[in-house]
C-alpha cells in the first residue's frame, strides 16, 4: 500500500532537532518503489499528521494542513534511492517522505528504528498523538530516558559521571 506524504515528528511526543529514523531494507528495493523524500523539507514548519488508513487530519493539533505534494511533484526536489540488504537510510524526523505502493513482484521489507539525541525531550503535544501508545511516565520537557525510550549509548565522559 502507498504511504502518504508526511513528517514523522508531529506524530510523536518528542521535540528537538536530533531526531531521526534509520530505514534498513531486508530486500533489494528499486528506486521507483522506494521511500521518497522532499529534499530540504526537514527545515520546513511542522504540518498536521493524517491517519494513513482514512486520510483524515489528526484532531486539534493546531498545525496547518500538509501541502498537496503529490499534485505539485514538479515544484519539489523529490529524491529516492535504490537500496539493497545491508544498506541504511538515515533521515531527519521532520523531512517530508512517502512511499509508492509496491507494484513490483519483489518484497519491500524493511526495519525502521527511531533515534533521539541529546536535545530531544518528551513533548506533550496539543491534540491527537500516535506515539507513544502508552504513558511512559515522563513529564513534558524530560529527557527521553525511561524503560520505553532507553539510552543505548553514552559518551565516555557522561558515562563516567553516572
């Protein structure tokens, strides 16, 4: 199925610039069925999330609607990459991205892992929210450090202080 144009971060209870996704394919994915990105859009404002299944905008987010990228493709610098097992795409959580439906006879399996850096904070957003799906026990502004969001690597100086 097609994945509509969206930014990841407005779906999540996280703020900060050091937020990304790693997309790791298990299969060879040709560029015409791969994830597409609007180059430079990670610097754009946040747009309201939409429910993928229904196309309806999330309720009460206070964010503007997403521009119709699909009907304005020639106005944007859209890029996609052929990937093979072992490759890894790393992209900012605010970049606009989409994926066409896979019309090929090949599988398009991948693992997406989200990562946050030192400036990321738990952010209780206005309106509807997708992630987390349960209360992680964090307060607005807390570091993303709890059982649901574990720190997987610390720099040596910070580790020695703790």
